[in-house]
C-alpha cells in the first residue's frame, strides 16, 4: 500500500469472508491453463478446488490490468475461483481482511 492508494478493511463474524470481482484473473506466467495467485510469495493455482492459507495474497486482474493485495489472518483457509474472480473463506470463523 502506498500513500494515497485506496483500500478497504472488512471484519466478518458468523459468515464466510469473501472478496471478488466481475473480472477474470490474468493467465498464469508458467503457461498453465489455470490462473494463479501469489500467497506469501508462492504461486497457488486458482482452480476452485484447492484450499490454502496465508497472510498476503497478490492477484492480477485481466480486464483492468490492476493488481490487488489482500491481507488476511493466516489461520483462515481460502478457496479461489479464477473467472469471475472470487476468494472465499472455507469456514465462517471471525476474520478481518484488508484489500488494496
């Protein structure tokens, strides 16, 4: 986050946390057919099936060529869908996320 850039902080309690866009993720750099996101600096396939956890998620949206950063409690498990982009917590545990 740089000075002047917009961000939003959301606190979830009793519902599954989710953040998404009508846009699709950029294709993966490695040429694989499934886009990926970066979780704590490591590429994770965004196929809607795998779950993962981490503190910092980075993703690139195709249509706007923008990069989002999502900051999360590292104990929250997530599932990612590439098109349209949707990052959803696997459980309804209380968590707070920040999107920039």
